[in-house]
């Protein structure tokens, strides 16, 4: 399909035909992030939020139903998916069923079952996939890996991860009022596979992240940026156990603040590791090695790595990794850079489709990272059972509390399938 042009020239046949599903909000930057290619179709259920993107790509065909778009636009090569979490899987699966390459915003899916099914389908169809956790393409993440694999802080046995999220309402009940659906919003299509409920601006366009039916809370939102780095560097896969504590939780929204503790077994030459997640203003204890007055992470969160020979910290997205205290950082002889650097999370995906290096947040990796976050979300929902959940990653089920297995997937509304 691709014909080489002259130096500095990109022939039309060298460009991919990309369709973008969800083009308002974060979808605006995801659409522009792949605009080196031919943007042939745009799909969004909210005309008002999508208006700027629609105007920026006037030639692209416009749709509100991604299924209609995929049926009509036969020339699509690849699809980006930047919808609320509860719609990720059905859109991505529909695209992959047709052999389309797929880029999906983080977290990959809304349920563990969906994550596993997307990874399986991507492998079956041999399509190029990528999850949109942009820190995975950054320099910081690669330095963290190289330093840890070099033994900079010895064997890492404990990790602490925190975020400033949620920055949207949580710990609340369902709204009691019934406002009219805006004329510019297709509410039925926005709900997608989720259970029917009346429209309310408490959900759309931004605060859906805190609602159990639509989002994955602070853990699902920022874990893909923060947990990603210890998960990658420490070669984690499936945790053995997970447990949670939190402020009050109800059947509608995630709690205002929570802690989730995971225990991972030994991996390759790496020792078992405990990882603790904090959100809602909670943070790990301050290490005594961290200089007085020095900030823990950045305003958005951070990660501590505790090793047998020292400690390391990074900020959100894996940025600014440092061994601490700073005297230890200055003493450390950095190893050569051994991991290929990335041109960017979306650029990496486009290059891979065209025959370049494989993506690094492909669905095989991203599904397991997402599963880990979602297991924490499940632990929150059953926290009052006063039990440490035991997870069998190979079988994909909890072995000591069957009630928790009910949250591994959800029932889709009539007319929707994976």
C-alpha cells in the first residue's frame, strides 16, 4: 500500500486512513496527535464537545455511532478510541474484528474480562495496538528501567505509588433531579453497553470517572501513568493478593480516598515485591533518606522504589527519576542507555503500523497493567468483607472469595456485545 516519495515528501499513499472515536476533551489531542495521517472519519456523541475537532478536520466524515462508521468507511486502516472507560472495549473490539489497528486511551478497559478479551483478539488478528499512557514513551520510564536493571538500588522489595486524584466528585449518591438531555448529546449512544439511567450533568462530560458504571476512579485514571513504571521496570505480571481500605464506598461511586496493597511473587531474578497505592490525599510515609523540605514526587503524584541498596523516586508519568538522597544520585555511575527511545506514544503506534519497531504499551502489556488496576477497584468494592483477596492470574479468578469474581465483568445492555 505504501509508495516511497522523494526526500521530505510524504505521498498520500504513505499515509494511514485513521478514524477517531471520541474527539472532544482528551479526544481533541488524540486526534491531533495522529493528524500526520489522513483523518478520514470522526465519531462523537456530543456535538458541542466535538465541535472544535470537527471544525479542524472539515473533510472528515462525521458520525455519532461508531458501528455505522465502521460499516460505511471501508477504507479505514486504524482507529483511535478516546471515550469514557465503559465504552473502550466495545469500540476497540468492533474495530479489531474488522482487522483495524487500534489505539485506546487508558485505562484499556472497564473490566478484567474486557482487558483479557482485547489482548486475545489483538493477537488473533495480528493488529498493531497501543494504550494511551503517554509516560510509557518518555525518557524517565526508560531511565528507571535501566537503573533498576543495573542494580542501582539493589533488589526492589517495596513500592509506594500515590496521586492527587480524584479531582472530580466521588463518595456521592445518584442525582435525584431529571434535567433534559441537551439537544447536542446522544445520551443513548453515550451509555453504550452500560445500564440505562436518566441523563444528568453529574456524569457528562467530565465527572464520569468517579461513577462505578462508567469509570475506574482515581486508580484506573492515574494508575496507568504511575503504576506503569514499577510494573514495567520490575517485570510484574499478576499479583498473588490484593486488599483495600478506604473512606465510605457505595453502589454508585468510588470512595473519596483509598489505599490498595498488592503482593507480587518473585519474577525471573527479582524478589517478591509489595506495592501500595494511595489516592484522595493519602500519601506514603516520608522516607528518612529524603532531604527535609524536598518534595515527594510532583503535584500530581509520584512513586517510591525501596531497594536493598537504596531508594529512588519519580514523579507522575515517570518523570524526573532520582536516587535519594541526592548525594547517592551524584555518586551513581549511570549505565549506557540500552532501551530504544520512543518518538511518542501515538507516533510509536503509527510507525509500528508502517513496519517500524513494535509498540511498547501494546495490548499484551497494557491488558495486564489494566487488570492489576482493576483488581484494586474490585478490592475496594468488597473491602467490607474483611478479607485479603487471593488472585490466580493464570485462571483469571479469585480463589478465596467467589463474590469478588462477580465484578470481573458486567452485564451489557441489550443490543451490545463484546
